């Protein structure tokens, strides 16, 4: 019994030492089989590392491109459309109020469509933001002024939109029966929309536009892709040198396993680089020739709509040049088309629809002239003629042309952005999975190619 116990540890130690010595001999760089095994281990590890890096790079760029199309773009577009719908609803309501009595059916239909569209967009944006970010209660007004989260702004829009429409309905009801109190309700509704609703919509748009730009920058960023391609080319060089070394030491000109690994590696680099180049071009085109012009046209359109509402509110007050007329003049300076104005930005935006931009500038100046004539009529006691100009005359027709030109520019920009951004996202389709497959093919090729040489020494 004693002899058995004393021998067992010695036997275990000897076996362990034997296994370690055997392993060291198998990878001994002083022997050709040992060097072959070391090269095999190195190539397998490098191929796997390349696969991890290439897959991570492909995934990050594809994920950012998907965010541009699936989250950032829809939220930015929803916020822009909410802003435009509310601005147009305010303009339509005030303009229809000039008619007195029952509002024109077309105006009422347009107002209802604007409100319905804004409500749908608010709901869609809330769904995109998600339940964790969207609030169920309206945040404090102090928090809103300090720059709340998107969920806070959406809660404000959801809560205040019915209040706005209720005040407009009261104003319309009073106007139909000739009560002057209707004008006061309309002014209060317009103040609510401009002070609270449009501010919240603008906050969302500004915030989401920053996120859209950030996601686009991540999808088109160069550093990680350059590093990945450089590493891939380095691995290709190592595979080539390994092939040359094998040819010198084993007298085999072609090693089909390493050839497969080299071809798979080069193919993965070409695919990765080509997909990135195509996607980057499309996403940059989407930003420069889509979202930038659309934003410039949208900003100009909102200011024009507000000015048109101011024009109507001044006539509704029927007290000469008032605060709304002063707002119109301020808006005119902002809208342009003088240098540094919104219409100047529209004309200088890359890819802006040249026809729409030029038409908008010309139509704005024609509208200003018609508005001056309108104000001249009103200030000289011819109020009814001024109202007629605003409803169906020169001022109305010129503003309609301006609104059409700006709307066409917005549509063209949004269409260009959507098409290019989706094309950029599609360029990354299957790329991450392809990098995984390529890496495994490289590993298989290295194992196959080196094992065939090792078999010759057995």
C-alpha cells in the first residue's frame, strides 16, 4: 500500500512533464514541422482577429445607417411636418376668419387636414421615441423653457393641441354670429400656437436634426474603416509572405489552402471598402442635397406662413398698422431674399431645386409689393378692398405662388433625402455576415493548406 502511494505522484508528474515536452517539440521553431505549426497558429489567430474587426466595423456603420433611415430621419421629418402643419393651420384659420360668417369650405377642409396630420405625426413621433422617453403628463413650463427632452415636447404638443383647436372653434362660432369676441379668441389661439406648440415642435426638430447629423457622421466616418482596411491589407501581406515561405521550404509552388484564404481576405476587403464608398456617397448626398435644402425651404415656408397670418390678423383687428404688421415687417427682413436671409440660404443650398428657389425669391418680392398695396388700401380707409386683396386678390395670389414654390422645394429635398439615405443603408446589407463567413473561410483555408504540408512529416 505504501509503495503504491509513493509511486503515483511520480507517475503523474512524469506524464505532465512528458506532455509539456511533447507540445514544445511540436512547436519547436528549430524544426520545419514546428515552424509550420507556429505559422498555422499565427494565421488562424490573425484571420479570426480580422473577422472580429471587420464584422464590428461593418455592424457599426450599418447600424448607424439604419438609424438614419429608421429613427433619426422619421423623427426629424415628423417634427418638421408638425411645425409646418401647425403653422399652416394657424394661417388658414386666421385667413378664413377674414371672410366673416361661415368659413369657406376649402379653408375649413385645409385647416382640419392640417390639424389631423399634426396629430398623426405627434402620435408617430411618440411611438418612435418609445414609452420610456414619452411622458404621459405635461412637464412644468419652467422645464419646457429650459430645453426638455423630446418626450416632454411631445407631451406638450399632445396636451396643447386640443386647447388650440378649442379656442379656434370658439373664435369661429363667435365670428359666425357676428360677435367681436371671436377675434380675441383667435388672437389667443394664435399666441398659444406660436408660443408653445411651435416652440415644442422646433425643439424636437432641432434636437432630432442634430441626432440625424450625428448618425450620418457615424455611418460615413473614415477612421475605423481606414484602420480596418489597413489591417486587412496587412493580413493579406502576411498570407502572401507565408505562401512564399512555404514555397521555398516545401518546394510547392501553389498552396491551394492559402490561396483560398488570400482570395477570401482580398474579396472581403474589396466588399467592405466598396460598400462603404457607395454608402458614404449616398448618405452624404442625402444630407447635402436632401435634408439641407429641405430644411432651408421649410424654415422659409414657416416664416412666410406666419407673415401671412400676421397680414390677416392686422386686417381682423382693423385698427391700422399694429403689432402684427410690425411682425410682418420683421418676418420680411428674415425671409429675404436679401443676403443673409432664409431665401438666400435656400438659393445657396447644395442641390436646392433651382427652379423652386428662384421662383420663391421672385414670388416673395411680388407678394411684398402686393402687401404694400393692401396696407395702403387699409390705411386709407378702404378696408374692404384690402380684405378682398388678402382673400382673392393680388396679395392672395402672390402668396399662393410663394407657398407653392416653397412647398415644391421641401418635397424635392425630402424625396432626394429618402431615396439616397435608403440606398446608403442598402449598401451595407449582409456585410457583417459576409465578414464572418470570409473570416471562417480564411481560417479553413489556412488549416487545410498548412495541414497538407504537415502531413508530409508524419
